[in-house]
């Protein structure tokens, strides 16, 4: 009699180790590639640069203009501090994803066999890699928090063996509050799915409504209030309100209804044709075609709840009207929990998973489908090996190296265009806090005046003209008023073109000491 509990403990420990190893391998493969190539995109370049400035004593919004939430820059500052480069940011993001995936897999393991847990985690990571656009974006920092929250909801609604439901509810509410805070302080509309879950939980999911609201509110406030106080204390609150609220509203308002619908269609197509999307279709078909007994109550309603949240998260991207692929990655955790819930139904009495090892036709159907679905993210990650600031001989590496060799850390540089990544990769400081010219190009308030005044006042050693920029030596900005006339005159009088490298024109200040 005494040997059975001991055996159970050993099995539980083995599954725990297997969960950690599985999560580590799934995260290590993509993030190991990122650590090797060090990709810094247009958006992530602004975040890396802001983190670099914060570690030098600067403040977001004041010393680096941008319209995302402050927690995003705090993540980048902490990551940059680890290695004094973008490598630390990739490492920190990978560690967060590993922690979120490991916790989630442990929660799934309560109700699913190990092979089903590994399958769900693999499809999630593949879908994430197919849509996250190499990370360090608002979605990639938020996703670990969302994944854990939705996995706690799965355990709360579906695990009928839990004796202390109130304790599990407490953890779910705390996780919900923290995740909503992270969403609010990175990109506001990314939290709509979390808000829907919070509303459903309070109205339909528990009798402990007051307790749930208090726990969510307190955990939310613990994250949000210190950061807002920090911005206020450092004199950045007014700039935060102007850039995060006013500019975002103006930016989103500019998209037409047609543009929003087209963006919604492209994002839906990307996620439905992803490994998770195809996996959910297969699992849904298996539930319908097999003799799976669908239970009544919360356990049955959970996959519909998560599918509704998945739809809400896709619809939330209508707020911006842009069809950037990384927006679709936000819906991956909800879709992963739809898949997990369907697997949970299939592993019950009469379910299609109960005899899967005895029935080869499932493998014949499922394996080729998953191989096909996994090809796009695999090729996308392998394609990234040719690009990145850490890849010797790549355009990004050569551009950053040229700027580093011809400037000192104390020199100012203006990158005219949207290529702040060049400043971040080379460790050089911008001549203006507006490190990309889109706010100035849009005519938002006095940004074009500040952009030019800062540059003329600081006299940067180099003005780097990006290939697709406008308004200086290359061309006028089509359909725009003459916004950069002062800067163009200053460039023509005070600068000489030193080199054209991969389409980037490097203009050097004539008065600089050689």
C-alpha cells in the first residue's frame, strides 16, 4: 500500500522535469537563433534605444519620443543592463517566455497526458514564431503573462479534482490583474481579451465576486501605480500623456474602415492558417466525428469562452487599422487554450485520444498536417540567419559597424527616416529625442519644429539618410507640406556626403575635426 504514493510522487516529479525540459527546448531553439543574429527591427529599434537611454540616466517620452507604454521601455532597460547590448533584451524576453510556458504546461498536465501537453506547447511556439516578427514588441512581452492567466483559467474551470477552488481562483485573479497591468503599460488595446475574461469571471465564473474584484484591482494597482508615480516624479507625465494617449488616438483615427477590415482579414488568415489554427480545426473535427462525450457545465463552456476571447483579441486590432503580422501573435495564447480544451475533451471517456495509440489512422492524418503547418515558421526562423546586426557581412552589421568606426560614443547622430535600430545597434545617441521622423511627418503638434531645432542646435557629426526617407537630399515628401526645409538647407550648407552604403547616405559635418 505504501509503494503507490511513492510511485505517484516519482511520476509527478518526472513530469515536472519533463515539463521544464520541454519548455526550455521549445524556447531555446528560436531565441538561440535570435541571440546569434541579433535582429533589431524598426519598432524594436526604438524600444532598444529607449532602454539604452534610460540606462544612461534618460527618461522615456522626454529623451526618447515614442507612443508605446512605459513598461515596454523598462523591460528593454533591464535587458540592456544585463549585457550592455540588445543581446540581454532577447535573453530576458526568452526567459519570460520560458517561465510562462513552463508554468502553463504544468497546469495543462493536471488534465492532459504528457504527449498532448508537449503537442500543444509545440504548436503554440510554432505559431508564435510564425507571427512574432522576431520579438521585442508589445505583444511578445505580454504573451507570457496572458498564457499563464488563460492556463490558470483552464485549471479553474476544467479541473474538477481541485479541492481548494478558492485558492486557485485567487491565483487566477492575481494573474489577471498583473496581465491587464502589463497590457495597459505596453499597448492598451492588447488587454481587451483579458478584460473580457475578467468580466466573465466576475459575472458568471464565481460566487466570490467581491474577493475577485479586490484581488484583481490590488494586483493591477501594485504594477501600475509605482510606474505612473515614477513618471510623475521624473517630470515625464505630461509627455507620457501626450505621446501614449494623444498621439495614439490621432494615429488610430487616421485609418479608414476599409483599411481596418482588410487588416482584420489578413490577421485572421495568418492565425487560422497557423499550426495552432489547423490543429484546432483537426481537434474540433475529431471531437465531432468520434464518440467523445461532451460534458455539461463550465468544462464544456471553457473552449467556447477561449474561442470568444480569441475573437475579441483579433477584433481588438481593428483599433489601429494596421495589419502588422505581430498583432496576430496576441491571439496565439487564447487559441492554444482552445486547442488544450479540445484535447481535454478528447482525453475523456470515449474520447478520440483515449485510443490514439491503438489507432494509426490518427497519426496518418495528424502528422502530415502538422509538418505542413510547421513549415512557414521554420523557414521564417531559418531565413533570419542571413540578417541581423550580429550577422557578419549582413547589411545591418556593416551599417552599424561603419557608424561605430567613424564616431565616438559622445557624438550625436541623426538618422533621418524610421531606422532607429541603427542608433541602437551602434550605441550612438540621436541629435533629437524624436528618433524617427513619422511624428514630424504626420504634423503632430510641433514635432517637426522640434525635430529640426534639436538637430540644428546639436550639429550631429553624421546625418544618415535612410533609403526610403523623404524631405532632404533625396526627394520631397509626396502629398506632404514642406516640413523639413530648414533641415535640408542646413544639410546642404554644413554637410558633405561621405558615403552611400546599402542605400543609406552618410553626410558628415564639415566643421568636425578630422
